[in-house]
């Protein structure tokens, strides 16, 4: 995976850096998050670990600023990867 030196990397730019295995891991994680949130309205730590791991690879300078304990950070990371997943889905159609 390529690290971004650009703070404005687009969802499609980022999506194009991922191999099939990484794309599948992100899609599976997002699917699990949606299923879990319908039942409990909460994120599971294992799902957040996956998304934050990918987030830190793209934006390593954000590591001290982004925390899984921060509700706004969780929502922002989830939203980013949801938008990336929409690009995956659009690309496969």
C-alpha cells in the first residue's frame, strides 16, 4: 500500500492503491460494522482496528490526532472507508 504525502488524497486515488485482499478486508469489515450497528449502535474494537490500521498507513501524521476512543474520529474514519467502498462497488459494475 502506498502512503500519502498529500493531505488531499481522493477516495478513488486511495482505492486504486489497494490490492484485492485489502479491498475485501475493508468491505467485509464495513459489512460487519453495518450489521453490528443495526443491533447495538456500537462499533466493535476488531472492526475499528482494521479501519484505523489502514487509515494510519495513508495518513501517518494523523496518528496522534486520531483515536478510536474519540467518537468523531470513529465516524470520520468509518465515513472515509464507506466512501472508498462505494468506489470499489462502482468499479466492479
